[in-house]
C-alpha cells in the first residue's frame, strides 16, 4: 500500500567518503594498494603501537585540495587535525585522526544536473540544481573486520588493518535534497568530479567511495525537521537511491499510522530490498573530539591554493556546456561525452582527426564505439581504437571512401584487432571507388555491351535504370560509389 506522499516532504543530507589516490597512507609510509595479503601493509603508526608518531603525507593534502576545488569549495589556510574517540576492533588506536571544528575546506555551492525518473528509471527533463556543501575534511580510514572466507569464522573475528590510515576526504552536504534521484545524481556528479581531477578512483566496488544518507520526512509546510535516520551499507549509488526510497515510504507509513520514529542507523539489505536497524557501533555519539597533539595545524599558503587552482583541468560541467556551444551538441549528447574525462578527451581528439566533423564523430562514438567499449568493459582512454583513428574512420566515410554500413564493420574489426582504419579497409578491399574517370569507363562499357536495353530505356522503359546501376556495380565488384554511379548513368543514358 502506497501512502499519500503528496502531503509529505523528504529531506536528505549526504556524506561521502572518498579515498584519496595516494600511493601511501596519510600518516605513515605504508602502501595503500588494494587486494594485498591482509595486514601486509602495516607499521607501528597505523597499528597504533605506543610511541609511534604520525607524519602528514603532503600528497593527501594536494589531492584533498583538488577534490575541494572540483566541488566548488573554499580551502582554509589553517585547519586542525582532531582525535575522534571511539572503541572498535578495527581501530587499534582507540581514536581516528580526523578534523572537526576547523576543517580543511568548507562552504561550497555545487551546481549539478538532476532529473526526475519514470517507472522504468528513465530520466526526463534534466535541470540544474544547486547543492550547498558544508565541508570537506581530511581523515584516516579505519581497518576492516572480516567475517567471511576465513577458518572458523563462527568462533573468531578477524581484522585486516591494510585500510587503517588510508587517506579519506569526507564530504558533507546541507540537507538540500528532496528526492532519492537528486541524491543519486549528486553522488554520481561527485564521483565523476573526483575521478576527473585525479583526486580519487571513486570506485564503490573497491570501497574507495562510500556514502551515507541522512533521511527524514515532514508534513509540507512544517519548518522543523523530522526525526532523522542514518542509512549505511550503501554499496552502490543505485542501492543508495533504493534505500532512500524505501526509507521515505517507511517513515511516512509509520507516521501516518500514528507511530513514532527512532533516531537510529539503518542498513540497506539489498537481498530483502529493505532497511533494518543496525546494532549501534557506539552507544552514544559522543566522540570527545580534541585537537590531535601529535600533529601541528595543517597550514597551506595562498600560493599553494592558487597553484592547485591553476593546475585544475576544465571541469565536467563547463566542458559539457562548451561541447554544446562549440560543437552544436544537445545536452544529453554532451553529458554522455563528458561522462569521464578520458571520453571527453577522446571525443575532442577524434573531432580534430576527422577534420572537424563534430556531430558525425559524436554519433559514431555514441552509437558504435561506446557499445563496444561497454561490452568489453574498457575505458575510452584504453580503447583499442585510438582517437585519431576514430577520426580517420569518420573522415573516410565523409569523403565517400567507404559507406556508413561498411564503416560499422570496419569499426568492429578495428576494435577487435587493434588494426588501423586504412589497413582494415584495404585488407577487406572495401575502398569505395569515387573516381569519376574509372566509373565513367565502367558505365561506357556497360552501355556498349547492352544495346538492346539502351534502346528500350531511351524508348521510355525507365525501370531499366536499375538494371544499368546493377551492371556497373557488378563490373566494379561492388566498390563503385553508388551515388556517383547514379549520377553518371543519368548523364550518359540521356
Ligand atoms: Zn603504516
């Protein structure tokens, strides 16, 4: 039973944890590599052994700055690391080094594109929306408790501390989202922005992008916020969207039935498609933050911030707008071609190689190349067809050297074999003959060899035109450009 949702308003705030793409951890020299033997990448600092001292990895600061700038945030010249105290087996120090009242970065506004979806999940009518970002702070990750795949897991708990001390940027928004799809579009925007500037791989499958949603509902017109529920265990952006959707319905149903909501943390269970209460990790949310005594304040200069700003690439939003203006692409096409920086770069290089046929190149990439890339699970930057060869193929089709249909076959073979466009065309003997001299010779021969048909045609039997086209095409072994064959025949049969 679906409750009467029209009289309710949904309020959502999001927290994203993104692993910064450093080689080593944030406060020690241990590797951040994913998939190594459990506890292989540990040392006294990240194990929390007594007397070990943290030293800040400056690369984490540089990548944090790129992340902040990519999301439209201000960078604070001075920020403070703080201890967030809580007990959990994956946190050997008994506290996490984070930032609290003086974060690295704060106060941003980010414009994203968002769209409502129909029942099948198809987006319609994309429109801009501004999100206020409260803060971005730097912190270390905790380790990971392992409950599966090891001997006697019913008797023992295991802990892998390879992840302990890996640098994270935590990005917190104001409660600005009013629907699960807005939240979905925001997280995808953030993910792409972080990947785009090289701040994070932002790969949710590897756990290097995680998100949490704070969800509450209130009756329309109410000004105070309702009881908020924190959603965790959202292992993909789509799961997050589904979890929010479920939670909104659950909260409205509870309230409409006269029930009360509990402020709690709930987990998404993908198998059952529902949220359920989580056993509380910390009984009370009193982390007793205090400044980390082993680390000095983090100070960055104006010059550092300027340099970071200068080294930023053109961001996805502006780039999509430029694609629209410069190349005459629709928003949907431009958005698709800026889905990743490597694809956007690929497109522009291919356009140059095609001698400026942007629309044609966009169509070939969108309809043919992306399908091949998706099927093979390959990123545009690693396409077996280099961008300049994609452009070369478009140019051949434009020049009438090969037909569009042949072009599709050539593209598939180039993708499968890594061969160049010209080589495939030559090997397959595909080159379309557009040389009028050569076509004229074939036309003359065909006319001379078929005097009877010529007579009938000239007497008005126009259907015979197709016969002549067929004969010329046959004489050229199918290689003659049909458009030119038609033109020359009309001329010579007069
Ligand atoms: Zn370490």
